[in-house]
């Protein structure tokens, strides 16, 4: 298979961890868009948001998506907000199978409650912010080719499930 696999999904669904393992199993190159942006700017995502704001971050994210869209045989773990720009999805779709990792509110709350590197969830009232963002984002995640429920599954199980699902749609 020559296509890329792009992982999308809300913050905390495990895109990076699952993506790394998936790339290993498939012999693909692993790319994490947030990591790449941090490498290229020499700043953390948190610093980029703080110093330049979300709009600026979204521009960097979009430029990177354009850049990596010519690659092949990569697993691309995206940031949770990549879906907000429909152009990003159109570009990814050209060469990637889009896999959405899904998780429920309670599971995400547990995973995200101690996070301090996610600017959109920083500050008070994590529960409220999380609920609001999940609701706002719901419709944006409906652009995937494959949906995988992540709650309480191991990384090994998840990657096997993704590979099987990809094989099914490739037939
Ligand atoms: C964001 C998700 C983050 C990161 C940034 C914005 C979002 O990535 O890109 O903080 O808008 O959902 P993760 O999904 O890897 O946490």
C-alpha cells in the first residue's frame, strides 16, 4: 500500500502513541504534525499559542499539511484541531486514508485532567471546556474513512484494528 494513514481525533484520543506503533507495524514513516511544528519553530505548541495566538498556529499547521501531502507511506498523527480547516482534510484525503480515533467524555477527562501542554484546555473549568469543545468539534470529525473507538483498548489492539479496517476498505 502506497497511501498514507492520517490519524485525526480529539485531544487525548492517543493519536501520537497509536500512530508511532502503527507506523512501526506497517514499516511506514511516522510524522506528528505538532512535533514537526515544534521542531521547525523551536517553540512548544503552548508557547506558539501564548506568543502568537491560535490563528498563527493554524497557519503553521496548514502549511505543514500542504508540505507533507506529497509524502507516501507515512502515518501522520495530526493535532486535534486540524479538522477545523476543511482544506486540510481535502489535502490529506488526496493521499491518505483518514482514520478517526474516538473516545468518550469521561475517558478524555481522565486522560486530560493533568495536561498542561494543551492551551485550549488550560485554565479553570476543564469539564466545561471539554464538553463545549467536544460538542463544537463533533461535526468536524465526521470526515473520516474509518472510525475506531479507543476506550480501554491497548495500543496493540488498536493498531491491529486499524490495520484490519484498512485492509477491508482497500478490497
Ligand atoms: C489542538 C490539539 C493539540 C494541538 C493544539 C491544538 C486542538 O494536539 O495541536 O494544542 O485544537 O485540538 P493534540 O490533539 O495532539 O493534543
